[in-house]
C-alpha cells in the first residue's frame, strides 16, 4: 500500500510475516493512548498524538517509517490521514478475506 507516496508492505494475511500481530498490538496501544491524551495546550496534545502515530508506523514497518510517511513536522491532520489510510486498508483486507472464506464455505456446502 502507498501512504503519502511511501510504499509500505502491509499484507495482513502473509503467513511468512508477523505484520498482522504487530498491527493489532499497535492498534490496541493506540486506543489506550487516545483515551489518555495528556492535559495541556493544544500544541502539546498534537505533538503527543503525532509522536504516537509515528511510533505506530515505526513498530509495524520498521524504524524511520513514521517520519517517512508523516514527515518531520507535527501536522496532526497529515498524521491522522496516514493512520486512517492504514486502518482502512486493514478493514479492506479483512473484508476481502471474509468474503473469500464465505464463498469457499458456500462451495463446500453445494458439493
């Protein structure tokens, strides 16, 4: 998949990689982080969220991926867009997988 011009290997159902485990582990961390955004001014909150999203990309795709995808600056909208694209791709892959499995199950029942 490509986010902000950066090609990322995000194949959730590739059994030779641990991308799926990393992704869901990081997604769970993000849910906890978002519930615990520190109090402070808006600039501090934005930086916290940007750093969290960059760290998520680093954890899934390797050190430096967060800065590659989101840039050096802390543009929260840009970071949130990258996060949203990643989650949407995960949903797309899951729906594709579920659809194929459902069709395969229907074929077995017909035989």
